[in-house]
C-alpha cells in the first residue's frame, strides 16, 4: 500500500511506515521524521538527522539576526521574559548536579591555566 505525498511516498512494509528523505536519500521508518501536520503525509520532508543539520547550518549563518530578534522580544514582551525566566529556573533546578560539575571543572581549569586568577584566589582566602 502506498500513499502519495508530492514526489515522496510513504509505504507500508510489514505494518511499519517508511519514507525517503530527499536530502540523504535514505529510506527510513517514519519514526525518524518529525511530525508536521501541514504536510499531506503528516511528517516532515527531511529525516531528523538532516533537519538537525539544516537547522544548525541556518543558525550558524544567521546567528546575529536570531539573537537580535530574541533580545528584542525579551526586552519588549514581559510575558516572554517571565516564561524564559521560569524555564531557566526549572531547568537549572532539574540539572543542578550538571551545573555544579561544570562549575567545578571551570574552577580547576582556571586554577591550572590562569596565574592571575590563581593569585587573586589565593589572596582572597585570607579574608
């Protein structure tokens, strides 16, 4: 059984739907595609790996534009700011151990590499 979606097809093979990614050309199960209700078959055109790569490339090429838009939204929209602060608080709380481990790693790196920081840290121990 086949369903047409533009030039791409979704086929059922042993009750597992598969789809061809036009970017990498691989035939993959639909679980390897993000859902997208606007497409006729209900899945994204590209597989998750290709979509991720495409998004990373777009971000690296348009980072300044994206950050300007984010900063403008953060400054002008109080609801957006509150939601971001809530999200960050909950994320940090949920990943507290990860944050503490990274803080300890940075401390060790600074102590090993930065002589000015090491001297400053040593001087502050006596106060």
